[in-house]
């Protein structure tokens, strides 16, 4: 089950990473007012994270610390999204708020499942 969660997380990172890198101006205006460069850098980081998630998920036994690292990253994503929403910074359109909450819920679920499913060493 852990490997499926890691792969789902990787696909999410790859999808949003590609969107942020290759369609940053459109994404920025759709979400609200984030700087395009910030989206592009975040997208590049998400693409790297997706590759790492895939690599870890393909291991016979996913590395305990790596999985916890991904869970921590997911928690940072959720908290950062909530901070941006509460402060009204960058995410200001109705659809930006709705999608940000949906993505944060998915990412948070992945992080929680990874943390719960990782074999304890």
C-alpha cells in the first residue's frame, strides 16, 4: 500500500510541477497573483520531488527516513497553503482557493498515509 501512496504523491508532484514550470503565467493568473518565477522554481522542485518519490517507491523496501522526509514535505505544503489562504497572499481567486484546498487535502492525506504506512525501523 505504501508504494501506491508514494506513486500517487509522485504523480501529483509531476502534474503540478509540469503545470507550474510550463504554464506558469497562466497558472499564476488563474490562482491569483503569485510571482511567475516562484511558481517556476516551485514547479522544478516538485518535478525533482516526483522523481525521488518514484525512485523510493520502486525500492524493494522504501527507506524509512526518505518516506518520513516526504511526509514532512507534504506537511510543509499543507501548512504553507493554509498560511497563504488565511493571509490572502497570492491565492486570491475563487478557483485558486478551491483548488488549493483540494490539493492540500490530497497532499496532506498522502503525507499522513506515508507516515502511518512506513515500516518502523
